C-alpha cells in the first residue's frame, strides 16, 4: 500500500511537464480523475479495515501527506485552483471525512487550501479589527492580535493543519465575542483574555503582556499593595488559561507558562528586595505630659470606644512624637496621665477653650 499513490503522482507530473496542453480553465484530466476515483474507494476501504490505531494513524497521515504533495504539484503549474487541483482537493476531503478528528496537526496544508481560505479569513479579520478599533482597543494590540491572520494570508511560512484549526478556533471565538458585556475591566483586557485562553504564544504577544502587567503594577506604592497587584495579575492569567488548548506555536512553551513564571519572579523580587516605607509618626507640638493628659481626656470620653487606656498608650507610643521629637514610652504616658502641675492644666484648659470656641463658630446663633 506504500506505493498506492505513485501512479496518481506520475499523472500529475506528466501534466506539469506538459503544462501548455492543460489550460487553467480546462476540464480535469481524464486519467487523473479516473485514478483519483479509484484511490478514493481503495483508501477508504483500507482505512476501515485497519484495527490497530498506530498502524491506521500512520497510514492515514502518510497517505494524506502524499496527496498534499501531488496537489501542490498541480497547483504550482498555474498557481491557481484549476479543475485538476480540485480533483485532489475533493479526494482529500472525502478521505478526511472518514476520520475527521484524527488528522495530525503536523499535516502540511495544501497551497490550494490556503488560497481558497485566504480571502474569507482576511474579510473576517477586517470586520473584527474594525470592531476592536471602535471599542477603543489600541492599534498596537490589534496589530498583535492580527499576527495569526497575517501569517496565514501572506504565505511566507510553511503552514500545517494545526495552524489552520487554531486559526478557525480563534476566529470562531471572535465571532461570538460580546464586547459590551465581557467579564473584564475593558475591551482590551477582554482581548488579552481571549488570546491567553487560545494560548497565543507568539513572542510579541508575550512581551506585550509583560509590559501590560508592568504598567499596571508600577503605579502601585507599598510592598503589600504591589504584591497584591502581581497576585491579581497571576490570578487573571490562571483564570484565562484553558487546559488542553493547542498552542499557536506548538514548538514553544505556552504563553501562560511563561507569564506565570515571569510574574512569580517579579513577586520573589518584591518580597526579597523591596521594603515597606516607614509611616511618619504624628509630631505633636506638645510635651509628653500634655500628650498623655490629652489622650486620657479622649479616652475618658470613650472617643476610642472600649479600648483600654493601657492599650491606647501602646498605640500612642508607636505613632506619636513629642515636641522635641523624642519617642514616647507607653509607661510614660500612663504615669503622666494624671497631672498635678497647675500651670500645665491651665495651658491645657486654654487649648480646650480655643477648640470649643472654634466649634461654636460653626453653630447657628439662636
């Protein structure tokens, strides 16, 4: 069975060698059509009789690969989809219908299929990219999101069945995208979410995501808040990751794996090297005995609820400085909370009277 397609290939090569006799608009070559019909029956029958999965998969892949090469021989004659080319395309479509889910991602795409799909895919992307622009998504992100379409339509790289199925899945997701009600903070984040979910692991998208996370976190101050910001980004990437999704580039690591590793390294750096800025203490223009008495007055009036004065003294000690900038011990606050110095009491009374007068200045006259 290994030479089953050889005769069909010989016919294709003869047609290519005598291309002048085969006009692009002419009917399909009779011998080519007859042999393709015979092969269709032979191959489908043989596929149905192979019970061993490995043997069937190998035969299936090898046969389709040979038919793709024959199809390309015919396509290269006029670089167009002729009747002869369609004979091979129809033959491959019939064979693929036998085991539609078993086509290997590594099967090379026929040049004719790329040409047949190019215009349809370009039109679909033009429509989606216009909607993205209307949603306020940046030109840069739209360009990056269009890389898969560009790769397919420009034809500069050899393309495989996995590339085609990935692209169809991507466009299908765009087709059902509800930009107005996407579960994201913005249309841009909705597109990022979709691309991560489809494992668009192109380097340019990975770099864009890194910059996006950096911009999102660089304005956050404080070690704790920065760690929370990175943790939020990590959570979003994990939520968007779809287990088992085929990657855009099947030879590279998934974009989620790379992003999560990079975010983890950023988190480790913040935890190791960044320090929380010390909060400035309240600098009173009062001596320690006056501060102690003042907070005792507030405590007696239940300004701090049920907080005991002993506990309050600890809090004042950790957050306040006296007029000379000295640290205030909690024990000192407690010991000086009951003053006997009449001059100090008179000064505190004068301060409280001024405060009372200020409050009364806002009150309506009766």
